[in-house]
């Protein structure tokens, strides 16, 4: 019977999801539809719903485990303010507001607070999967959403402990505090043990060179950490997330993620199908108006309150609204609380049926919000005019009214934006950069970089930044949707400027060109060209011509390297990278001792080591074998720098005989003839 149900579910899911993909609808929504249609409250074709729910529980654990693999503990430090302040405000204010509404509706205070707990939680599984699939986890709204979701998952523990007290069957406050302290100690000990023991254990297993052994070890580590944390009162899913973060900090994180993905996708699909099976259509038929009212009220109220938390954290209105829309649904952990509350008498059978029906509908809408939310948020900002609010939230970090007209406006200040800014600074080219990371903005401002806080999709922000008079606008953002909107806004503000945009995939190019971009740098295409060039160079083949698939029109639209864009900005300059080889002269010397600038005339702009990149390396940094140095100069200078790095001063003696007159001529070419 169970096998028959699985075959039926998988066949229906395949057909429905294929249909949803043709309609450009999220696959998660298709799985929920399948569950609602086949479940006990639909056609009733699945007879082993409880067994399917067990598979679904495995799916949630695997989903949170793999998501944790993409969030190493060292990266969580970046989210500490968003997690504590943003998540705390979202959960606290939503709980209080919901409790107030429920009390006004006639619920007693304990029941009202309990309902507040249920509504405050969002679906970590749906939202994080959607963000991961769209590549928006590192986008500004992605960071805000992740912080809120992680706080919600942590808040589940005290909520579960408080439910018996709300039902009048719990212990005193001291016992609750004691359990919370014990939970914190157990989790802390687990993380410390995993940090020191797990990497060594996996290294020993990996040395056996058996993939099956490695997969078993990864599953064992993840299951063990999840089980230990569950003993402390946390959910298995949250424990699996912590296990993933622990493994992500080791050198085996990428392999663990690769080995886990196929199994995760299968079981996660069953989880979303099981969510659809909870949809009791009888509640909708009996009280359709009430179900609709609850759904609308929950979605609107949660979106507004979460957006308010984002505004308090000084995120732009568009980002805050998008985050609010994405966390507006009710989460899967609310079902656990609801069943516990029903067992303790806080919810009646009718209340539970109403809650499940409303919750599943909001979860069905969640992937649609991820799909259409960016356009809705951007449209709301344009329609209601929130530019003044953006300026108020950005405070002294916003672009000043007397900002000099730049030649180049950089949208986004990650590694790419920072490298480009360094090149422009060396070429004495005036520029302005915009970013939504307040910490990064403050640090750059202290160093004298004209970086300001602002939403690059806002026409008002671009106008204040001087984009209307700039010659070039360069968009190097992590958010594909924001890149498209920024290009569109930049074209409206600066119709005569050359707009260069970075895209992750070649398939994003036509939309960016249609939005107004003159040139698109596709990362996957650029990476392919770089690999081909490196292989050709090592093999002694002729340097291949760069061309894009799709014919001359597409080839003209896609300029495959940032270096090409930089050359257009500062004529005569090239960007090159070189790896410090084993036993090289430069290895073991500091940047001051290497004296790259004086010996070659090239300027070092970045130092990459152990997966990290320092855009402004310290002169005291000692170079090691394997370091990747990125430098800027003319053709002769970069050749001399590469020779210096590979073979020492003797190899670049001819190229480094540059007197003061030649250096002055080089500087004049780089700056376009300006003094």
C-alpha cells in the first residue's frame, strides 16, 4: 500500500510540476496542489498519509541540513544584527499584535498568546529553498529573510516550553529557565565538540578514499548532532541545520553538500506534498468567509510588521517590503505547536481545522510571493513614493546633495565593485558607489571611498548619486532581480550613459539588454573563457577568440570580462592575476619587500588566499605559495609583474627599466591626459 501511494504521488507530482513550470509557477506550489488533491481531504487516493508524513519529516531534516551546509558558522557573524534585532522585532511584534487581535475577538489571554506564537512563525523550508533556487540568499533581502527565519527557529524552543504553562499544566518560571539554560549548554557543547572532532574524523574517513564511507560518515554526523540537539529541546530540523553549519566550516562541506542533494530533493518533495494533505477543504466549505479573512489578515499583517522590522534596521523600503512578503506565510513548525496546543486544550477541533486550512493556503501563496514579490515590492515603492522614507532610514550614509558629478557609478560594492573602484582610483577617474551593507559603507567611508548607502533600484537614489551625468553605470549585484530593476532605473535616469551589468547566467542576458544594458558580463561565460584560455596557454595553443553563443548579435551584447570594461574606463590599463608558485622569489617576502609598484610599475589591487580576497592588502602581508595576486597596469607593466612573481627581479629586469618620464607618460594615458 505504501509503495502504491509513493508511485501515485511521484507520478502526479511529475505531471503537475511539469505543468507548473510551463506556466512559470513555482514547483513547491505544484507539490502542495498534489497533496491537497490526493490527500484524505481531497480525492482520498492516498491511504497511508501518516507514513508519507514520516518521509516528509526526513525531507525537512535533509533540507535544513543542506541549507546549513551553505551557512558556515563564520558567516553567521555577518547576520548577527539582522538575526537578533530583525528576528526579535518580527517575532515579538507579530506575537503581541496577533494576541491583541485574538483577545479582541474573544479569546482568553493564554489562548491569545498561543495564537500569537502560531502566527509569528514562517516556513523556513519553503522560503529558504526558494531563495536558494533563485540564488538570492546573499542578496540584501535574502540576508534579512534568513536572519528572521533563524530567529524564529530558535524561538520555537521557548515557545514549546511555554505552551504547557499557557494551558495551566506547566511548571514554574524557574523550571522553564532551567530547561532553557540546559538547552543552551547542550547546543554549545555540541557545536564545540563538532568543531574540533568532526573535521578530524572526516579527514580520517576521507583518507580511506571510499565515497560510500564518506556519505555514511556525513549522514552519521548530521543525524548525531540533530539527535543530540533534539535532546536539549530543539526540533530535529533545527538540529540538522546546526549540523550543516558545523560541516560547512570543515574542508569537506562542499562534498557533503554534493552528496546530499539528490536524496534531499526527493524527500523534500514529499514534505511539500504532505503539507498539501493537511488542507481540509471542509473548513473552507463550512466557513469560507472566515478562512479567507484569516488568510488575508495574516498575509497583510505579517508582511507589514516584518517590513517594519526591516525599516528599523535601515533597509530600503523595497527590500523591507520584499522580505515582508516572503515571510508572511505560516510555517511548518506552527503545526507542531498547534497539535501540542490542541492536546492541551488551547485549541478546539474546529479551531485546529480552521488553522490548518488557513496555514496551508498561506504556504501555497509563499512560493508565489517569492516569484512575484520583487515586482510587487518595486511597484509599491513607485506607486506610493517611499523615496523620502528611504532617505530617512539611510541617515548620514546616504548620498549628499552636493555630490560632485562622477564619470562612473558603481551599483554594488562586493568584491567586483571594490576591485573596479580601486582601478578607477588608480586611474584618477571620479566615481560614486552604492551599496546596501551599512557596515561596509561605514568602513569604506572611513577609508575615503565615495561609497553611499542606497537602493540601486530607486530612480531618486541614482539621481542623487549623479548617474544622470555619468558616462558609465556598472551594476555588479548579487541579486538578479535587483540587477534587472537597477538597469531599468539607470536607463531612465541616464539615457546617454553606457550601462554594464554583471549576470550570473547567460540566459539572463536578453532581459538585461531589453532593460537598457549596453554590455552584459555573464559569469558562467566568463569563467568558461578563462578556463579555455588557461588550458590553451598551458598547452601552448593559439589564444582562442572570445565569442558568445547565439550569433553576432548576442556576441556583441555580451562582453566577457570585467577587464574589458575596465579598459574602456581607463584606456591602456589591463587587469591580470598571477599565482605565487612554490619556491618563488617573492614567497616569504612582505608586499613592502616585494615592492611590486617600483619594480614593475603595476599596482596590486587584490590578494586572494584560502578562499578569501583582500581588496586592500596590508603592506606588511607576507606572501605565500598559492596566493593569487591581481594587479593593474599597461601591457608592459603587467607582463613585468607576472615575471617578478614567477621568477624574481632578474626575469623582469628589462621590463622594469622605467624612468620617471615613462612613468609620467603611463600615468597620463591611464588618466586620460588629466594632471
